[in-house]
C-alpha cells in the first residue's frame, strides 16, 4: 500500500496599515426620502491584507467620538446665522 501526502501551497500575504492621517470613513444616509445627511469618522485605524491568489481581508475600527457631520442641518444653520447676525 502506498500513501501520499499533499501539502497545500503556501501563499505570500502582503499587509498594509491604514494611515490615519490620510484616511476617513464617510457615509451618506437618506433622511425622510427627501435629502441626504452626510458624515464621516475622522479617527480610523486598520489593516488590509492581500495574498497571491487575490483573496483579501480587511479590518478597521473607528472612534465613535470622531463622528463629524459634513452637512449642517437646516435648524442648526438658521440658529447660527441668527446668532452671527445679532
């Protein structure tokens, strides 16, 4: 009886770190089917890995305290304009 063992080929994996100084996670949410509210998380960290066969894996996290609305709501703009005008 003859047995044969075949090992899975080893693939090389390259991993990149997300540069927090040059990265943001942006989003857009539809509000009341009329307008969109846009925002971003400015504090982002994570990695992206790619192996020779083209498979990729990503992992990222963000600090919820870094949430910034990039589009001001109408009420906020009106209130601030009134304060600046007085």
